[in-house]
């Protein structure tokens, strides 16, 4: 796990001499910015791949901002009042003072994760493959005790799905499997199906705690228009949707780059052998 830099809530800004360079300040340190990048892009460029925890963010998807775990404080002057903003989809701007790990942000992230866990089987979380479960990794990263959730349990997606309940836990498809009790409503599977593959098979149905991922018009994976591409399984942070081989949980001895022969598109693949 990457060690996070110490937060400085009211640190002195480091001056820069080049007045033509656009800069923002990360925890008080002046940093050149690139036009068009988000705050999260800036943080990753200067602090490493995991500067703040994320759940709904994925490198091949457009910024979405649904989980808010990546939120940071942004002020317009060194000692000015900070506003909480989701770093994944907020454009970075000249003169912003960004604080990543203040006490306020630590409390906020713990509270957000606590709310997520009210709608997640926490006992299952303790026994799952932790390397493949990004929610567990975030829980550990922010130092939250899984057994300390203060709020009453919400309806798990299997209970909320109503008429679709039969397909929330779905093993009808020869390649794809879903167990939506592990779903955290991050929309990554829906976005991967839409943005990456353009199939638009998955959608979010319902509202609030009564939300769940629906396939097609409320069908099983097998009866939907799923093309077995696996983009949703690759995107899912908790393996609520996965493939029958559970490939994300497999530690490969050898990885071979090849081309998928399923259709004429010619997608590149990395095949793992373990």
C-alpha cells in the first residue's frame, strides 16, 4: 500500500518564480498544471497512482463522481475556506489550494464508506478475495473498522430488485455471473457496457436503497443482448459481476497478449495462465 504524504491543512504555499506557468498547490506545494486535466489527474501525476481512495473511477471510463470517496478540499487562497469537491471530475484551475488528507476529509471518507457498508454484506466482505475487492482495499486504506457501522442496514440489491430478484443472482449465462448483493451502485459496469463496448445492455433501475443493476429489460444475462465481452466484469470493483473463471482473482504465472476471435472487431486481450 502506498504511503500517503502528510496532510497540511494550513501550510504555506511554495512560491514559483515563472509567472507564465499555471500552478495549483497540493498540500501547500506549488505544482504546474496541464490544461484540461482534473484534480485527480494532477494528484496522480505528482503523488503516485493512489493519492486518494476511489471507487467509481476507472482508467478507461469517463469521470463520473458518484462515490465521492476521492473528494478533496479546494480553496482559492492559502488560509481560505475550503470547499469539498470530487477530485475525479473537477477540473484543476490556476491558483487552487488542494488539501488531500485533512482531518475533515478523513472523517468524510469514513462516513461515505460507512454508508456504502450499510448496503453491503459486511461478513462476506471479511472473507472475499481482498486483493480483487476494491471496496475492502478502500476500507483498509482509510482505516475504517468494518464492525463499527452505526447505521441500520438498508435493503440489499437482491431484496430491492422486486420482479428482477430472480436475475440479481444470475448463473444462467455460460460466461457471465452476477451476485448483486455485492453491488455498490458505482455504475462502472453500466458505463463500461455503454462507453467502452457500446452495447447498452446494463442499466440502473430503482432509486436510493431500492436501486439495482438490470440486464436488458429485466431479463437474465442469458436472455439479454449481452455479447460476452467481459467489460462489465473487468470494471466491477467488488466482483458483483464477474466471469465464470473469476479471472480477476487469479494470480497469473504467465500473461500473453493476443486478439479475441469472437467477432470481427479484433479486441486486444491479455490472457492469464495460472
